[in-house]
C-alpha cells in the first residue's frame, strides 16, 4: 500500500522537468535601413508685445497688430498658423512693503509654418512693423516623414529576412521561424539650420531684397532610420 501511494507523487514531481520547452538553434540579430531627406518645412515664431501704463491701450495695440498679422497669413494660402499664447500681466513698484501697479505688458505669440520658404520669408519681411521673429527652424513635414518611414521600414524588414535566409543556409538548416521581432525608429538632424530666440535682423532693420534667399539657401536634411531587432529559430 505504501508503494502505491508514493507512485503518483513521484510522477507529479517529474512533470515540470519534462514539460519545460527546450529552445535550441535560436539566433538573435538586427538589421537597419537609413534614408536622408531634405527638410521641406519652415517654421517661424512671431512675437508681438507692448508695454504701457494703460492696460486697455496696451491690449488694443497688441490686438491691432495681431489682426494685421493674421490678415496677412490668411491672405497667403501657403502658410498655416497657430496662436501659441496671449498674455497680459501688470508691472509692480514695491515701496514700503506695498506693491503698486505702475504699468502693463501684453504679448501674443504666433507660430507660422509653410512648405513655401519664399512665401513665409515675404510674410516675415512684410510684418516687421507688427511682430518680431524669435525663432526660425527647418523640419520634415509629417506626411513626408510618414512616407519615408514606411519605405525605410520595408527596406529594414527585407534586410532582416535576407540575413535570416543567409544564416539559415550557412548553418545547414532548411528553414526558420521568427520567434520575435521589434522595429525602432530613429531621427537625426544631419544639417539643420535654426535661429535662436533673439531679436534677429528681421526686427532690427529692413530686409534687403536678396536677404531671404541667403537665409534659406540651406534648409538642411534629416536622417531617418529603422532598426529591426529580432530572433529566429531554425
């Protein structure tokens, strides 16, 4: 009776060791593909600001200049804009521990982007009296980036498949199956041109007729890469 009772226990104890799968002939590796594309979008950030003693007068001035800028943007269908901020804040004078409002500052920030560099350059030149350009930068448009990512992804996957075929043949196997696979995107600005937040020439003086051409002669490029990491079992 004792031997019969122990037999099921011995069988149960042996099950985990025999049921555990054994992974043989697994190879891990990665392949990639890269494309360099020119930046096709120019983005400029305009700032309108005014200071004075009267809050109403300051705000009315900023609103008037903002409306002029928006009218120019709307008249140019090649430009898209977004109002990033509009703020009014008081200025204080502290005397004997007491704060007194002595003036107001009102400001508005507008971001404008366009694929037509010359159209945006003209907007900048025409709007010097109304707004200062705090920043200019070049980038790849979302539609262009998505198009390139799809193309580069296919190329990276093809490279991964070719590498898997080569490894399988070299090691003397007839076929393989993919155990896991991951795709990672990478973006690198190879030669981007950017302008820091500062009162650059657009605000300080009139732009000469050929100045926009000189500024926009090198929009730079962006490198888009796709890396495929995975493992196969032969």
